[in-house]
């Protein structure tokens, strides 16, 4: 399909030579063309510019975007979209004072989700996950990562990854799959951690590799979950099967997770509520993307990660939703931007860069997504009329997206 969008109030993240990653002070720089046009040809971004440069274009579908902004779709690089059932009972427990760790220690949290998932068929898991995928697409997400990790057994982990594989096949947006067998230690291995790690390395990974079910490998490296030595062992085993690391780190404590991720050349280290000078310095010496999940800190009432210190030190930052039933039951990236501005003290420009270019970089999608640049896939959204792009994170709780384009086509579920 060929399409012309014209009278655009602001064409956001538009650049002829796309940046690969945005770090430090550059995160505050957001290229925007006012009063613009955008031409899409054969699913790709063809050209754009100010309205006074628009050449005559006939016999083409057109959208008048007067008063509206056009953005590249969000890229969400950390989700747990496939799960069985909700955990609102734990929400009530936390209201009454229970901590995330206390709930987990009593068999709740991840282990509760694993119990539910074991009893749920692949078809039912697929149906619920597909609904969630449509939900996040409606809020502007144009590429996504999905983890396993609520299986915690060979059969259940493979079941989750097969559901993700089917979603990949039917989805109009790119999906990356991550194996997270080391999300928690299942109850039956409570007194035999090494036995479960042996099963991950010697049974799960070969089976996953045989079916080609995952792009990445993840470990929850934190207090009460996996140690740095265990994490290192599991990541290195995954790397042997061609799975690149991206890990949960430093959500609950200074766990060493950031350092072990960097040592294994992780594409990203995620959460990072506990990040100090030592961790920032290590990240500065690496190519690992710090990925922040403010909706998790918001929902669990944790301290927020030090985004300002990271940016001022010269680091890039990516943002993700962490959509999951226990600690972030929302995949709305617009709300993530709002939280980043309100509680991470990021500017709208920094938050938008983090949710587009840098998030695409962390999923190795920056050649096709993350900005509005010639040759990239036309995954975009058009806002409702608004005064500035800052109105998007400002008006939290309301979906300000009016039109979604995926692969150059107007998308309607």
C-alpha cells in the first residue's frame, strides 16, 4: 500500500540518517519536523519533509493529520505476555503490608503463576496472550519481546515458548522470544537448586534449541532468586546454544546482576532499581543497554531506578512495560512514558527516545524500527489533535492515539 500523510503538526523522531542508539545528553534531543508530510511505499517509509517541500503526488491514499503528531511505534523490550490468570489477591496482600519477597516465599508470586500455567492448555494460553497482544498494539506498541518463565518445568516452558512461536507467526508486529526458565526455583527443587539448574542446562536448552523456540536467554539474578554464579553458569550455557543474554538484575538489591550481565555481553540488563556508581561505571564500559521498568516500581512501591544519574553519566536508557500478572499488569507504553517523566525525572524527549530508538536497539531491531527514517518499516501511530508531543505523557490514563499503521497499512483489530 502507498500512503501519504500530510499536514502533520509534528513528525516525531524523523531523521534521514537514523541514529542507532541515543545516550547521555543526546537523549534530550528529539528530531521533530513541524508542519510535515510523510510518504509510505510498499510497507516502508519512503520520504518526508516540511509541507512546503511536498511534491505533487496523485492517485494515492491520503490522510490529513492536521493538528496531529506522527510517532514511530513503541518498542517494548521486556514483557511476560503469556501467562495463565491474574494475581489480584496478591495486590490485596501488598495493600495490607506484605512484600513481593514475602509473597514469593509463601509460594505466591512466580510460583503461583507457574502452578496455574501448568494446568492451562496451550490453546487457552494462546487465546489469552493474543488478546493481550492486541491490547498493547492498540496503545502504540509496534514490536515486542515476550519471555517464558511461568513454566519452571520442561513441559511447561516449552508450552509457553510454543505459544510465543505461534504469536510470532500470526502477529503483524515483530516479536522476539526469550527463554526465562531461571525465573524462580520451582517448589519441587526447593532443596535441590543445582538439580533444577542442571535441568535448565541439560534438558530445557537442548529441547528449545532443537525446535528453534527462543532468540534470547534470561535469568532473574537478584536477592532470593539466582546468584551471580548461578546466573553466569546458565547464561554461558544459553550462549552455547546461540541464545544472547538479557537479564533481570538489581530489582531487589545490589545483586551483582548488572556486572554478570555485562561480563556475558548481555544485550540488556533490566529493572536496575538498585544501581550505584560502580554499576554505572561498569555499564559505561559496555555495550549493554540499561532497561528501566517504572511501572513495576510503581505497582510494587519500590524505589525507582536512578535514571537521571545514568543519563548524566552518559548512559543510554531503554524503557519497557514488564507486562505480567504479578508486578506490572499493564502493557501500556504511554503510561510507562508518563511514569518515566514523573518518577524517573526524565524529560518527554528522553522518554520517547528510550521507548523507541533505544528499545529497538536492545532488541536488535534498530535497522527496521525505532525512528521514522527512509527504508524502515512503517510502524507508526497518529495522535489525536494536541498542542505538543509532551501532551502524550502528560495526559496519563487516556489513550491519545487515533490511528495506528503497521507495515504501512492502517490497522484495525
